[in-house]
C-alpha cells in the first residue's frame, strides 16, 4: 500500500467521522424528543433536526468525499476485496451515491415533516383517530416516494430503493421469497395451537407487577446478560427503541404496562444491538466497520436475546427465583413450568410489539405487503385502514376494533421508516440460523443459561458477528458464519420445537 | 425604508436565526450532559459539542454576515437609533466583531476542554480534591486569557473583554464602583445580625421534607407564579441551572437536599428567565430583541421572584398553609412568623447557592476579585485555594474546611464562565431597583401576593423589561424603567427593611 493511498484513505475516514459525529448530535435531539421534550417545544425541535439533517447531508455529499472515493476506486490498492479498507470504501461509496441523489431540500423536508408527523402520531394514536394522522401520512408517503425515485432512478421497484437503506443489497422479491413459504406454515401452526386442548394460564401475567420493580428487575436482567449502565441508559418512551448515540452512550427506551414479562424481554434484549453497533469498537466509529451488516442482522441480536434466550425455559431456570422474590404477590406458588408456558402463550393479538414469537412474523408480513403497495402507488394512504383490517382478518381471523389497535399502532411510518419492517422478521430468521450454528460450536447452551452463564454466547456473537461490522453484506455474513444461505427453515424448526411440545400439537 | 434595506435586513435576520438554531442544538446536548448522559459517554460528548461550537462559529463569522452588516451601517436607513432594527443590527455587529476575533481552533478547544473540565469538576468536588481539578483549571484559564486577548486587543483590562460577553458595555471598574460601597455596609449588617439576641429557630428547616414532595410543591409554586410545564421541564443536576433551549422549551434543573426551602425558591424563581429570554416572543428568536439586555438583567428576574417575592412574608401568607399540608411532619404547629424568620436566617456559610440574601453578595465579590486576578495574571490557578480561604476568612470570619466547601464549589470556572459571577450581584441590584419602581406603579404588592395574585407584577415585568429584549443596553434600560442610573441603594434599603426588623437591629 502506498503512502499516498494511506493518506487518502485516512482523510476519507476523517471526513466520514465528521459526518457521523454531526449525525450523532441529531440522535441526541431525537432521543430527547421521544423522552423528555416539553410538548410546546415540538415545532422548534423539528426546525433543529431539519437543520442538522441538512448540514449532515451537505457534509456527506461534499465534493471532497467524492474526490477521495474516486482516488480509492482500485480494490487492489486497498488490500483486496476481503480487506476492511475495501469494505469501508465500498460502503462509503454506497452512502455517498445515495446521498448525492437527494437534494438538500428533500432531506430537510423529510426531517422536518417526520419529526412533526411523529408528534401527530402520538396524539392520533391516543385519540384512536386515523383521520388526524392521514394528512401527515400522505406527506410522508409522498416524500418517501420522491426519495425512492431519486435514489432508485427507475432501476427495479421504487420500494427496493428504500429497503436497500436498511438491508443493503436485498430486494423486495428476495424478501418475499423467504416470507412466502413461511406465511402458510405459520398460519397452520397458529391454527393448531388455537385448537389445542392444552392452554396456559395467562392470568399469571396480569397480576400485580409494580412498575418500579419491573424497572429494577429489568436493569438487573440487562446487567446480567452484559448491558453496561455506565455506558447507557434506560428511559420511558411511547415507542420502545434503542439509540446508539456514540461510543459510551447507548440508550434504550421502553414502556411499562401492568403485566409482567414483555417489558423485561425487551430491555434485556434491546441492550444487545450496541454490541453490533460497536463493531470493532470506538476506533471504527463512523466507518462501515463500526456498523451492523444490515438492520436485519442488527435486529437478529435483539431477537436472539429476547426470544431464543429470554423466553427459553433454561433462562428462567436461572432468573425465576429472583422474579418470584421481586413479584411475590403475583408469582408466589406459581411453578416454573406454568410461568414458562404463560410467557410463551401464542394467540392472535392486535399489537405487534406485544405479539408472541409465532404470530409476530405475520404482523410483519402484513406491513411488508402494505408498505410495498403504498410506495408502489397501488394503495393510497386514505385506503390504509380498510386494507389493514381486511388483511388482518385474513391472517388472524379477527378485525381490529379501532385504528390505534390497527394501522396506526406503530411509529415507523410517521417517522418515514418505510422499508424497515421486513428487517424485524429477517432478524428472527437470522437469529434462528445463527443460534443453530452457535449451538453446534458451544455445546449445551441450555445448561449454560440455567447456570446464568451468558458470556460464552456473547463471546461467540462478538467474534463471529459483531467484530465483522459491515465488512460483509448480510447475505455473505450468513453464509460465512453458518455455511448456508439465509433460509426460514431454522426459524420454523425453532418454533416447532418450542411450541409443539408446550401445546401438545 | 427602502425595499433594498428591507431585503438586506431580512436576510441578516435569517442568517442570525440559522446561527441561533445551530447553537440551540448545542444547548440540548449540554443540558443532556448535565442531566442524563451516561458517564462513559463523556468524551464523545465533548467531541460532539466541539464540532457544533466550531460549526456555529463558522456560520456566525461568515463573510455573508459581514457584508450584510456593512450594508446596514447607516442608522437612519434602519429607522433611527431608537428602532428595534437598529438594536438588532447593533448587537449582531457586536457578536460578529467578537466572533471574528476568535479562531475556530480556539472556539472548538474551549468547547472541548470546558466539557471535559466540567466532568472533572463533578468528580473533584465529590472527592473534595482541588489537585484533581487544577490541571483543568489551568487549561481553562489559559484558553480564556487567550480569548480575552483576542477579543480585547489590549483595549482595557483583559478581564473586561470577558465581562462584556455577559454584561455588554460594562467595565470591571464600573462593577467595582457599585460593589465597593456595598461591601463594607454588608459586612456591618452581617455583624449586627450575628450579634443580635434575636435568632430564628433554624431547626425547622432540617426536619422531614421528603424529596418527592419537595418536587411536587415546587412544581405547584412554579405553576402558580406562571411557569408553564407544557413548555418546560424540571430535572435534577449537580449544578442548578436554567437552559432556554428555544421557543416552547425552557428547562430548569435543581438539586434536592433534606432541608426545605431553598430548592423551592430556586425552582419558583428559575422559571422566570424564560420570560426575559422570550423577549418579544418566538418571532424574535435569534435576534437581540429575543435576548435579555444583559445577564445581570436576566438574573434580576430570577432574583426578584426568588428573594423579593419568594422570601417575603406576604408570599408565604398565601403558600404557607399548602406547605404545612405538604410537610405535616415538619411544619405542624410551626407558626408563619417562625417559619418566615427561619427561611430568612442570615449567617455566614460556605456555599454560595445556599447563602442568604445578605451574605450572598459577599460570596460574589470574593469571586469577582479572584477571577479578575486570574485573568489579569496576578494570580496563578495553583494559588487559588490559599487566596480563596484567606479572603473568605476576611469576609466571613471563618475558613472552609475543604475545597469542595471552598474554591471548587461552583461549576462556572470549569465551564469557562469567567466574568459571569458579577452578574449575580448586579442582578440583585437591578431586581431591587426594578421592584421599587414596580411598587410605585402597582400599589400594595404585598396585599396582592398574600391573595396569591402574581399576574400584575408579571405583567409589569413583561411590559417594562421582557418585551424590550436587548433593544437597550442594561444601563439605559435601568434609567428608562426606574428614572435613575444603577445604584446599590435600593438593594441596601431592601435588606435593611427586611432584616433589621426580623433581627431587631
């Protein structure tokens, strides 16, 4: 490697860091908006975020970055296609090409509108009033279509240009090709479970669980599986999310309700993404090496801890005594098996973020179909409630009683996050496939969990996945780690193995 | 006014708003740093804030702003020297001239160092260890000297260049000329009170005051005197401050300890500055019309509500029954007069923010002398504890047992706020002088307070002071509102009238 290339590469990394640093300021303002912003400050916040988005965009599209990328276009000079440098330049090029397609006006408008739209969404959901939200949805969809046109330039469906931002290199046809075979088999599994004579006592879940003790228990569980509260926080927000602001600052949010476990799974799980985000560590902040391979990969880490670990019997062999001590009024006299069956209750429900592992994926497929149609122009925003309710009836055999339990339950579309939903179900698939590979290498994980040992799994994930950042695209990473291309089979195997015995079906 | 001038002026205002908008993003990050930032995120936060400071500085010193100011240099074309436009251009010019004297490197370095230095200060204060803090203080003082040299260009004492940032147009000699006559008379008053046979029962103040009820009572009192929690927040921080982030978003912080009233005064009082900051309202955000005339004027509004109103007997005639109901264990059977005497207890104490109204000003004079010497080069940072303790002994007749109760009790120097302290005592003087004028116009304020009526005073302040923003410099505003130049006499009158009867001296 020549010293000129070295200098050019280092300058590029410096530029990328400045962009990421400015973006991270926006992350603080967004986190604050969703946690602590006084209501009257909403419009001003939209102006602040729009300004930062515009300035970040200007930095990210500077001609200097273009020149540096052009000077680094020879893979061999970077150390070849397997090198970290090559990957960093490849992803910088992808971001640059995408950003330079977007006028600053559109970027600022998207930021401003989606900030205000999220605030409108909070109110509309509370009022169970889709009509209140519709004008905002129309604006967001129009802007996202404009974004998709600008980025996609007519190559493939417009939706794919949005999806690519979250799941680089994956097309909507590829998503459909893993979703479709799964859909029918999930519907069958849900039906078999529904018709089973064996049903858990779910009343266990709605007894007395004081919110402050939930918070305390969540902190303890999160700490036990490796979340560092010296480098992170846990706050309350209308939409539970995880914001990796920067090195040493990763923030989870959650919401508590009266029932027990869901919040806890979420907290325990949401802490994980920071390990992905951290990538090779703070030194790689701002480069691809410091990012997850895709949002689906990122999500797979949450899903693994939330579902594969956090809802396993082995996990609760370890934590259940502490849970009983924390919530004696609710859990005294409840045996572990009954508790475990209750937290794995499978049944159609309205709200995605509270859904069980089996029906969850159907919630995603519903959204995937709808948002493809919205961006493709086959569905108008005003038609959303009708199509939502009709599809919901088909998948779940019931119709939402209002739109707060239906099409305006999620923050995503208000925030301009279209193309994002599929990554949740992809995350479930990646997680199951990685977990099978981890089992092969690490031996009896259940025994380890039952002893409260989570470090071996975490170490494996760090080594095999986190430390690779975005050196490989998701499809290649899956093959590298598991030896096979992505498939829905491991997830189906897991669901069958966990739920058929529980329900005797 | 010509339409060319109109267009030029409007463009200038747009530019200034963009600068203020970017600065306000930094305010959110600073607020967050002092309230919720995880410890491990401190270094990254310093990088974020330095970047924003550097970018703001670049915007604020753009040649475009210089050109616009040059094109607006004729007062007549702006509507004359009494016009709002003239004032906005005058202050924009002052900010621009100041900013263009400072290299971006210095601005970023100051931001980075003062962010880290504040974090170091929190730790050093906790450890009661000046030595830990000294290297940071040395860096801050060196950078502030550099700033003073760059801005002052050898015109007058270096310290004045820093003071001018907080109290525009005032020199340190002018500050000394109002401080000096006050000092001796305060020392006399403190001595007279100390030697009085009548002393309040201060044990009332350290009974059982649960922190959550303090917070609740504070919110109620703040609301009653006009603070709008829809447009603001109250959080906990190591250093109580008020951050006016932008329209609709004004944030107070406080710290609670076991004793009763001080926190309450502070909350009730700190909400006021937003009325000053708001100036003519959100439409003036970013211009002088949306700023206070000076930090002393700004502070005078807090001081008026905290001391002149909040420690008056009339105020407590209204609030005391609610206080008794909120803190029955502490206040049952305590009569109003005894309570009122206790919260007006005057005695030398270590901590400025907890000092009574009389000794408070001596705390400020001590700091004023020391920081002048630090910037003037007559005092080295390493000598600070010695000089502090010696002067403290002279003013208060006692020596701090450690530096946490002495020279490292305040956050200001760690934050680079040098030249800031005098504005607190100036604020007390402005407040007393304004209050006398308000009494003349509004009649018996005590009767109004006793009935819980605070709107007439607030209305007067809005009209006479807040709505004028920085249209007039502080010295001119005082003359305009009170008919006289600033003097320490009204403050002395107030202190004599309140405390001599209480102590029978």
